[in-house]
C-alpha cells in the first residue's frame, strides 16, 4: 500500500492508520497479523478492499473508481541526482552549459527515464538505468558543437 501511494515514510503512513511505526513494520514484514481495527482503518482511510488486503485476490479497492490516485509527483531527490549527473557530464566534456541548460537537461533525462520504467518508484530498476542515461547523455553532449545550445538527439 505504501508503494502504491508513494509514501516512503513508514511513520507518516502508520500515523494515517492510527498505529505505531513498529506495528506497521511487523505487518509489512509478515511477522504479525493486523487485527480487525487495523483492517478497518485501511478500509476507512484508503478505501482498501479488506479481502484483497488479506488474501491478495480481487480488486485492491472496494470501488476502484473512487480509489485514491497513486503518488505521481516528481521525485525531487532523483531529479537532483540527474541534475548533478548533467553537471558532471558537462564538466567531463569540458563544456560550459548554456544558461538553464542543466535544469532543462535534467528534466529531459527524467522524462526519458519515465519512458524506460514501469514504476519510477522502483529504486532498483531506476538505479540500474542511471548509468545508461548518463552514457547516452554524454554521447549527445560529445557530439554537440561547443558553445551550442543544441544537443544532438534532443
């Protein structure tokens, strides 16, 4: 459920359910089974189908049309990481980026990454693809004319 909603902070998620962070950790690891009041909280707070929560079968939500949307905001930490990558590539290529180019290029890499992954929150897949993005970007920068604001392939 936390992954679906993009909530990395276990304590914040537990707070919404009215349980402790430790209790949520036990449930997530399968070390304990939530009682009826916790199951009811999942249903009340998130609209979760209790049968799905317990068995994994059926729809995740009682009424999928009313289900809260998953987290779709931009991953700021990832965007900053891409920004740092772009800056480093410009330096390695001995290029001075045009004004605001680093931010724009980082945004383009983020969008490129979105097209490569099924779930941008899947850290393992994203981490594995970052070197690929970096290499592709470096190749484009290397092929562009020095001082040009145009990157080949952009």
